[in-house]
C-alpha cells in the first residue's frame, strides 16, 4: 500500500506497522493523512491474516495533532468555518471517525510513542489497545489551550478510564504537558521503554499477541470495547460466556488442551 503521508509495512507475517510520515510537521494530521488513514483502516479491517498493528511516528515525534497550517483547510476556510454544521460534517466528524475506526478494527493496536503526542496525536495513542512510550514521550491534551473544549476525539471517554476522573479532569482542564515518567506512574501508558528499544519492544509485544489464537485475540478486544460500558456485571459476563463458548469449539483450543495435558505427563 502506497501513501503520501503514511508508510505501511509488514515487518513480519501477521504484524502491520503504520508510520505517520510527516516528520517536518512532527507528523501533524492534515486532511490528506486523515483520508489516507481511512483508506488504510478500511483495507485492514477485512485482512484476517493481518492480526496485530503497531502505529508510530517518523522522526522525533509521534504526532503533534491537527495541522493548523493544512493548505487544504486554509483554501476552504471561508466555507469550512462558515457555520457549526458545515464544520461538524467536513472537519470534526472526519477526524473523529478515525478514532472510531481504530476501535472497530478487529486487530489489537500497539501505539509506540516515540516523542510528543499532542492533541489528536494523544487521542490516537489513547484509542490504541497498548501504549508503549519512551522517556522522550509527552502527552498534551492541547485543545483547551487554543480555545476549544478539552473533550476531543474521545479524550473525555478514554482518559478518565485510564487515569481516573480527577486526574483526567485536571489534565483536560489545564492542557498541561504530561511527561513520560508521570504518564507511566498514573497509568496513561502501558509501559515505558528506552528510546532505542521502542520498536523491538513493540514487535515483541506484537509477537506475543500473535502466538495467541486468532479468535481469542479478536474477541478479547471486542470484550474490552463493549464491557467498558457494560450496564451490569451480568451483561459483561454474558458477553464473556458467549466468547468463551465460541473459543472452546475452535481447533486452537483443543490443541492447547492436548499440549497442556501432554506437558503434565512428562
């Protein structure tokens, strides 16, 4: 797959590596990148053999957010910002749909945050399933700093679930920078790794996932998605029950049971 603002590679069978590739703009999201992400996600959704995804940034940053110098937006600014309804459809929903697409993808997504993740970049990290970050990584919910609401592209949903309501409120209301060490301490990221180990750590995590059964991996992401908002424990367990019964009837489960039993005999 060839793109102008992204690179997509398959470094190993079953693992897809997405690199946001506008390093001169700290990989800021312009409309071209937003559109190319949609094309890529649409193609990946039905690729059953593509089982785990990694997303990272080229150069010294992960993603600096929406590109306020986007030439396409500037050319059409008089129309795009003429009224709230037009902006909602042409800009706001266009960006936010990428976050929804990330959560709808059956593949687990590992964010390898190699530098600043600001604005929409922080949102992309939060929408991933696992976040690995280097000591150079920073997270900035910068929306409120430019006159916007602090709730953007899912931040008011993901962040309280990651760090708790009080911490999320303080981060979103102040727009301050969360350094990597703090992000690790409060649970914003899954794990901190050294800068020169980031790609290896992401690949190793992806390989560990790849060793699991395809259905087990996909249904785990589905359960995490749905049970974040489960109306009750009973509803959450019902979904888990369905998933387990489906997995129990797969060849992978039967093989794992036999393998485990054989190990016990040795």
